[in-house]
C-alpha cells in the first residue's frame, strides 16, 4: 500500500475550523495536487501526514500567536472621508457601513495600498471626523484548527523541476474566510436601509416566476454536498419546511421524514416535487407571514433562495416562530442567481460576506443557538455538468442554527 513520503503528490481535502461570537466556522478546500517536496504546509501537519495513506486523516492546532495571519495594530488606519472612493452597482457613491468589508483599492493615499488591490479591509466606524479601517487579514488573531484527509495518491513524477509552489494554509484562508464574522462581537450594518432591499426588477415576482423552470441551478457535486449536510442536521422523522422551494428539495432519499411541506412560487414546479407531502404557493416578498401554527416544523431549509428576499428579517422572525425549540434552520447558497431578482446588496457583497449577512439574520432575530457556517470550494466540476467551460464545481456556502 502506497504511503505519503517527502516526494509524494496527493489529493487532500483540507478543513480549517475556527470560532467567533458563539459561531463555529468550517472552511473546506479540495487541493489537487499537493506536492510534498515543493509546496508549503504547516510543519506539524506535514509530520503528521508522513506515512499516511488514502482515507487517513491528520490535524494540527495553530494558536493565534503562531498563526501566519498575525494581528498588527499598525494596520488600523484613520483616513479622511475623501480618501474612501467607491461606487455601488447603481453608480452611486458608496457610504461605508460599520462592520462591512470593502476592497483596499478603494482607499486613496494609504502607503502600500494600490487601487488594483482587492484585499479586504473592514470599516470599523468613525473616529471624530475620520474613518477607521482595519487592514488586517480577516482571520488575524484567531486560533485555528487545520485538518487534512488524504483522498488519493498520485504516481511520483521523475525528474520534476520547477512548477508553482503553493502555500496551502494561505490558499485555504485566502479570498474570504473570516469575513463572515462580526467585528468584536458588534452587529454588522447589513440592515440599515429602513425599507426593503432594492432589485433591478421591481415588478411582481409572480410575473418572473410564472413560467416553470424544471432545471437544476447548481451542479450535482454542490447539490450532493448540501444534501449530505442537511441529512446531518435534520433528525429522522422530522417535519420539514422547504422554504422558497421548487421541484427538488435537495434532501437525500435515505433521510426519512414525517412530512415535507414545500413553499414556493410556481405551482407546477411544486407539483413535480417527489418528496413533498404538502405544497403552498406564496410570495414572501409580498406576504412574509407564514400560515403555520407556532412550532409546526422540526426543521426548515432554504436552498439557493435567501438572496431574493427583500425583507429577510421579517421572514426570519416568522421562521423562528414556526420551528420547534431545538429544531434546525439551515440556509444554503452558491454564487449563482437570477440577476433581475437578486437584491443589490447581495450582488455587491463578497461571497464570504454573504455568509456574514445570513449569520447576522440569526443574531438580529435572536432566540437561536449552535450557530455555524460552512464554505466548500475547489472541487472539480462533475463530468455530468453541461458547463464544462467551468473547471470547478459551484462553491457551497451554508449557515445554520437551532432555535433555543
């Protein structure tokens, strides 16, 4: 049986775990190939992986004081309001909101920061007449747990020279992880408009969704990952509400349910759902109140739809009412949507900041515990998917919690 040595090449599934403000976070990255003689790995993890084979696991705890993402107080900057320059998707000037992230390239006249930079910086608020920003890595100052599972071992290449050297911890933590957390436990200002979120298409949703769409909106790898996580969260024999659902509820056939109520926008789509025991057509953007008694469901799921809600807090309060104590509420989404109906806020945010917005729904509503987020990236696109021009599977993002 082949085992990992200093010259091995392998497929490895990395998971980075960390916590913030009573919330657990899990960042999953499929890495292929990991080159053990060329790439950079945490030395302790490398030692743990030596001699491992397919299916084996290893982990290493990385304390904040030895993290590659140290917190540097010098990266907390004060700038004049005129030094922050950006526009939203409608072309209007951006007004920074406390707790939100923005590309560092929007800052002017800051040493070492260039207009092409997309690295995130967090707006902390005002300090007198100045604006305070934090340019530290979003994971700076946090304890981390890095896990690795060996998925496959590849034949060793003879006389290999050159090639790219990958720092895998940096790769896992790059482009977003950490942005879903609150700043010092304070609420992030996602819900400050005082009214419904705006969209490109203000026409009634019934017009847009009147034509049935009997297609999958995510690839099979992403759908399977969502279904497996739902199965882990939902107890067998549960009464489940699929909110803003359609003809497929992304629940594995092996999960036995007492009932599945699917609420959506198109009657024909709902009628095609093979697992539904009850269906309901309702536009939550017109009527967020749900026609169910308190504690009617043991679990509520919402897949690839939260981005269309114009008043998500109103809907969230209803979901808290209809789920039973101890029951789970889980949202799953990716980076694909219908542009006319997605809210402007959603399309303007970084993918990981969307995790933060959904998590903030739980915090703002109150009455939830065991909050968690998940990101799942880097897997190869499945062979059965028609969009082979895309190399990677659709990323999966999830947020869930249980009613207290």
